[in-house]
């Protein structure tokens, strides 16, 4: 169904090909998982299947790519649309209509399907992806994860023979990700759909793959084999594989179930030992959970009162017109205090009676299903959303009433869409502007970029970076000001395991220096590695607030792989196990 024959792609201005010598055949009804570190060319390979590379991206494609017998060099993307459905990393960039139902129908309308067929398929897709309650909602009012599900649904309704998916679960909560992957498995097994998918969160998807295609480094040859065989040599691998390597299991387990069956000896070796949770005293939460009240869904609009996108600090340009003084924020007992907070947006109660206290040195993970209110809460802390009732204080000031040049001394936000912070033409220009904004010594931002993005050159344009690399650059820009309170919205979208490890190390250093970190995340492995405290949100309300070990191990949906494998012992990460055994 998909065939690559000695394919190399070189983009305009690049000295070397992004990918070279790719030979790959994906037969009908097979799911192939494309894995590798960030920036090795996975998105380029996916784009070559749909014809976006090189017809849309430019550059030179050598060799031959065929899909259902059609040569992508001579067939443009619109001439492949009836056989290939594509979902990229950024669902917003693909939407062409205004509402959920219209978006699901658009692709079928373009292909001229009968209205009765369109209606049936829309209803089927709404049910498959849990979108029925959102059918009339404007796309701009959905959370990032809800938009991701709509984007996936919009390519499922035309029933393409081939699905090309780039990080399809990156913005989804664990339950939604399982639902989407179950749908994909059904399409592959029952309908013979061919799926080529790239995903960094291998713990979610490796068990569904028939084969794994590995790009180990930029310019490396593509290797293809069984999931277990490829994970044995891959530089990126999920926690279940890491634990299997540590325990010496052969073959390596791909699922929690397989690992649990083999973990008896490991549990015996760990018996009587306790994880070093390394949580400071401040990790004990003192903020109460929300009182009982009527549920309210998070219908946080993607536009604020000034017309900016969700999670987008529209004041970034104001920050750059008024560089922040270098003086630190006056010390306070709490870096943030939220009391009886209600937020109503588009006539929907997005947050309902939230009480929250954030202390210096504390790392808090906000978790919950898509649309629970996580991003809305972050946006109130950075002043992008005003409270409808209650109070929000950051560094003793109300964020929505604080001038940008003063607010930047107190809090910084890295939004879900990192490009919202990036508008210069090169990495070097971004870093120079960030240093000026923060009143920091020249080179401060560039040093952070070097830690997070080794190998990225000064003259690289931010749009030429991968999604994960852009996020790391945006994080460096925000960290240059070293705000006492750092907010991150889905900070590991697009990051491979090595980049995630560098991020965890950096955030731990910041917390040790007294910075408070609040991150909204669906990445349960990140929460296990980093969080002192976890707050679970559901329909705008706090339903759990406590030490990370207590909260996430008690939740089947939010427990990390190691916790599930070694339960009832209370281990969260492979690192904890490795330290205990050594």
C-alpha cells in the first residue's frame, strides 16, 4: 500500500538531506510505528506519503514514494486525498470549518459523497471518539485534546485506505488516547486500513504496532523489525522496556501485562525497600479540595477577551517593549494564592470554586481529562483570563490587573502552542530578544537553548524546528527571565525521552532554587518523575489534591507503567528502581 524506494529529501538551503536512502514497504492492513529522537526526519517521511513533501514544503525528493500505486511526485496532495488521510502535530492548522460536525463532514463533501452516507459516518465518528456532546461546539472553544480528537475524526469519516498520523495522542488524556488507539486498531484489523504513525509516547502505542521503523539519528538508515527487536536497539524506549532492560528480561515486554507476569523476582528483590521520593516538605498540600457543587465542563474558548489564542501570552510583545527589571520579586510565603475561583467563559462555567496555594520550590502537576479546566486555570494565573468570582494573587498581585512589565517578574507561561511565543527569524534573534526582555546577561537564553537543544545552530529559523524543538526554544525564552512561578501547558508534546529527561533535570534545578512550577499535563510518566503534588481536575472542579505518589498510584488512568507493573509496591519510575537495586 505504501512503498518507499531509496528516498532522500533535502530541503532548500540545507547542506545535507534530512532523510536519506529510505526503503520501506507497508502492506495493506498493517500498523507501522515510526520512532526515533526528535529532529531525525520522522515528520518528513510522513509528509512524503501524503505528498506534502515536497509539493507543500519545497525541497528535493529523490527516489520514489507510491501510495496505492500513485507516485507522490506526480500526484499532488489533493490528488491523493481520497486514499490518504493525514493528521499533523497541530490540529488547528488543518481545520477549515467552524464547528465540530461541519469539520467531520468537510472531507466527505470534498469527495462528493451522498448526504445519507455523510450523515451516517458523522454519527459513527462522533460515537467512536466520544465527541457527540461537542457536535455543535465551535472548534475555537475546544481544549487542545478535544481538537486533536476532531482532527482525527475528520480524516476517519472519508474512510481512507491509508492513515498518516503525526503524534496523534500527544494532546490526549490517557483515557481518550486509549479510545483513539482502539479505534485505529479496529480499522486496521477489521477494515484493512493501513496506518503509518509517529509517536514519542511509546508507552501508549508500542503494543498496537505490527512493526516498528526506527530512525536512530539524523541521516541514519531506516531499520524495520518487530517491536521487541527494535526496542532492544532503539535509543528511545518506553518505561516498560527500560524496566525490562534493567531486569534482564528477554524478550523485552511491550505491555504492562507481559511485564507484570515476569516481575515476581523483581518484586522480591525490591521487598523491604522504599522509593526515594525526594519530595520537599512543601509538597504536602494545604489547599482544600473544592466543595461539592454542580458539575461544569471546561469550555474554555481558544480566544481571550483581547482576541488571542488559548494559552497565548498576547502580552509577549508588550514584554519586549518594556524589558523587565532584574530585581527579584519580594519574598512571600506563597507564590500564588487562589481562593474560591470561578471562571465562566462563553456562558459555560469552566472553573468551579477552585482553592489553590503554590509555595516556593513546589512542583505541581495539573491532571484530568481533556476539557477539565487545566489550561483555563493556568491562564488565570498568568492574567490571560479574569476571574468571574473569587481571587487570584501571584506574588501578591492580581495577574489580570498587573502591567506586563511587572507581571513578567512574577510568572511565565509556556503555552501549548510554542510558536505563539516565537516570531523572530532565527534562534539567535529569539535569544537576543529574550535576554533584553529579562534584563539578563547576553548569552543567557542561548545557554539554555544549548542545554535543551544541543546541535541547533544560531541561524536556524524556528519554523524549521520540529514541534518538540520549538517547545524547548519557547521554554528557554521564558526561563531566561527566571520567573519565580513557571507555568507549562503540556510541556512534553513532541519531546522524545532524552529531551524529556533534560527538561526534568532543568525543572528540578529550578525547583531546588526556589521556583514553583505548575504544569498541566497528560503525561503520567512526567508527573511521576517530577511532581511533588498532583491535582486532579474534573469538569472544572478539584477532585483530588495530594502527594504525587498517593494521587497517581490510586488512579488506574493516571498511574505510570512502573507503578502498574510493581503494584502493590509504591514505585513510580525506573530511576527509583535502578537506585534501589544499586
